[in-house]
C-alpha cells in the first residue's frame, strides 16, 4: 500500500512501506497548507520539479531538518548545495533510487527560475517525476501544459497508477488540457493539483467533476491534509 497525502498546491507526501518522499514543499507561504515545515519530521528525500518559489518552497529547510537529500534537475541540485544540502542531480530520462523507490525524471513544459536579491537565477529546466514504489507507479507532472510526448510516459515507465496533474490554468494547463493529458497517460487514478491556492488559479470544482464524468477516469479530489491509499 502507498499513501499519498496532499498539502495543497503541488505538495504531496508519498509514503511506502519503507520510504517517504516529499514533492514540491511549498508550505510556509501556502495559504491552504494544513502543516508547517517543522511538522515534517521524517522524509528520505525531497523532490523538486523546478526552481519557482511555489515549488522549491521550503525544500532546503525541510531537507536540513530531516537530514534528507533533495532530488532535482542538475542545475537546481547544484544550487541547493550552496546551502549545505546534499542533493541528487539528474536529467530527463534518468533514473535514481532512494531506498525502495525508483524515480524517473520526465519533461515538463514550463519555466524555472528563482528570484534572489532582485534578480532571476536560472535553475535548470522544469520536470516531472514518475515514482515506482511498492509496485505502484505515481506520476507527478510538476507545472506544465499538455504536450504530445506525455503519451510516451507509460510506454517508458509502465502503466501509471496515479497521475497528479495541474489544472489551475494561466501558469499551467487547465481542466480541458488536463483531460487531454489523461487521455494520453491513461492512469488508473487522477488527482488534480495546482489550483485554488491563489485567485489567479481559481477553479470551478463542479465543472471539473462534470468534465471528468465524460472521460470516465477515477478522480480523487482531496482537501489539503487528506490522503489517498492505493
């Protein structure tokens, strides 16, 4: 069994039998987060999809407090080392292992930079992750629009059990584009993310429910702090 807990925005805790992974820990400045960075007591790695502040978030603080590594694209992995944080750098198509989990980095169509001292710092390309853990495959898309190569993800990683996709629009795909992505990825379950955190990414959940019914995909709409087990 794998437990997936949503902390709002794009932040998820993935818990397997022996492995815990935290993804995109935007917590301190997230108005929807039910936890604080200090509440994250134990993780084996923090996965960061890109350098924007609402994804890198509290990764450095949490990695330091839990004595864990940050897994990210190469440039971002080198950046966090400046803060004394051990990291695992990788790139598209590469696999790494963290305890019982195997992690594949896949592309995302977005941007990636961090504002530091009033200047934008380039932190590598954005990405998504496929996590193989306890015989389950979980796809976290990161921030992205829909793109045709999404159909390759299950061909490379195998059938996807759970796909977490952004639906907020403006900065990522919206509901209609997410449905196109679902039709290519064909996951067993879909968990929407990256919506309703701020007014710019406000989503009508009732519209989501109606559109998803047409597709016939098992959709798990979590409230921040809730979890789903598979």
